[in-house]
C-alpha cells in the first residue's frame, strides 16, 4: 500500500489492534517521533546540508526558534497579513521580543542572550521583512536576534531531487529548534515537529486575506494530523464521529475533520 496520508490515528480505532499498539506505543503522542527517528535517516548529501547550516548559523545561539510558513493563497506573495500573523503570534507568546522604534540603540548587558530564528518558506519575502525589522531597530530586551532562511525555491518542485533534498534538510533543521511555529494543514511542519518531539504553536489558517485573532494556538501533541480519516462505521452501516470514539484520538486543531493522536493522560 502506498499513501501520502498519515493514517496511523485510524489504526488506533480498530479494536483488534488495540493491545498490540498499546504495547508498542504506551505514549500515544510519540508514534511518529519514534517511527520517524528509526526510519528517516538523511543521506550523506542531505546530512551535509543540515550540519553545515546548523554549525554556521544556529549552533552558538542561546535559543533556536523555528518558523515554518506555508501559504495556500493562490495570489502572488509575500502577503502582509501573513507577516502580521507571524509577528502577532511570536510576540504574543513571547517567543521573540518587541523592537523599540524610538531608540537607535539600547545599552547592552554583560549577560546578553541571542536567539537564532530559522524561517522556512518558498518565498523570501517574510524572511526579508523580519530580518530588516531586527536589523533596523533594537529589541526592548537587549537580546540579539538573528534571522536565517536556508532556501527560497519560490514554488514547489516535487520531482526535482535538489529541491527535495533542501526540503528534507529544512524539516530536519526545524526539528533541531527549541520552539517551533508551524502553518495549519502543512505536512512539512508536521514532520518537523514530530521528529523534534515538539508541540508547536500552530498558525490559524487565514480567511479573506485577514490575519486571524488570536493568531495561533499551542498544539495538543507533537503528532501529525490525518487529513482524510474514515467517517463510516461498517458494522452499524452509518456515519460516525471518529474523533470521539477513544480518548487518545481527537480532531486536529488545524483541520476540524482530521484526526490526531494525543496522550490523554496529559489531558486529565
């Protein structure tokens, strides 16, 4: 069987699989994390992309922040409302500091800290806006903020090997961050968060070219969302809500009909 969907949550709805899956994965919200770490090993060329970039731009920072941007709007970006949403989320959740536009310089302290932000997007526009903001103005906290983007491929090129290598390297680099912001509906972000064992802040999907308020929310678990789950009970021969059958399978935060695994012990 071949699929591009993460259908693992639906396996946890099958009673005959329940005991074996519980034995294999006592923590239900870490299935992809363990399977991915076991099965996904970058080739030497990709590992070179990862290690060179990490050592050059991320290794010496006190904190590493990942921002993964996937825009589904069909227009030509970058879009100001998307940048506004990213900024609103990172500032509201205290992931990044505000800047002081009234002062040219803020006195630095001896214990000054640094944050390295790795931003991934097909467009370079969001990176340029954020980089320029933290270059042109000092932060109110005195922190040093570095903004980095490994590639700007402009559009998805699924059949191109170099494009896929860069994408895989960027997913892995995002997984090495301390905190992560991801885009709704994005499998790119799902892989990064799950490999890294990170519960990301998920950016709500914008509607009508407007930044949502609130801009983002914290994920229930590190697990990816299954975008095409079953909605039919074969025995009862009727439709059912598969997101309420067992406590460890819930509807996704970013896709209301999707399913994801959670560790329900954390919810108690």
